[in-house]
């Protein structure tokens, strides 16, 4: 199996776990000391990534799709860019919103745990992307 196909399989499995709202399974793809970078702030560690996933699940994201765009291997790390698409359905109004974006991930191949996301930068295509209110605010560049 090619490296790109292996990573796509990992992302497909993550998306399946996500749609099933299986937080434990989703978090199994993240290194304990991972860093998740968003326009709203930086999440350090798996416990912060868990808070983000809990928010996403509570927001009624019913679909998640991810497609590998580019991939490069450097030693035991893989640098990859993938596109994502989430479908969010408001349970009260049944109105749906699609959010799309791009992520850049650094993934380590661990002999015991398989593929683990070490760092991920995720950016939505639109300005109105929502995040939990308790995420850290980004520091302004001076």
C-alpha cells in the first residue's frame, strides 16, 4: 500500500470514528503531547484536543470527510495536507451548514501505536468557523 493510501486509510478510519461520535477512538490518533493550531488559538496536549472534539460532537456535526492532497515522508514523520468537509445539522431547525477547509499535519509513525498526529494546523475556508469559547485567544503578531 502506498504511503498516501495508508494515510488516507487512517483519515477515513478517523472520520468513521468521528461520525460514530467515538471520542476515545478519535483521540487514539493523537500523540499525548500533540499541538493543534487553529486561527482561534493553540491547543497543547491530548486533553485540549479532546475538548475541541467534544465541542464538535455537541455541535451536531453529522459528517466528516477528509481527502489527502499532498504527502511527504521524512524519516519516521509524515508531513501531509488534506482537505476536510463537515456537515453540521441544527437539531431544532434541521438547517444544515457545510464547513470546508485545509489541514496541515505532522504525523509520526510509532512502531507500537501506529500513526499518531504530532501537530495539526486546521483552517476553514470561511470566516465564521466556530470554536469552543474556552479556547485560548491567539496572541497578536507584533
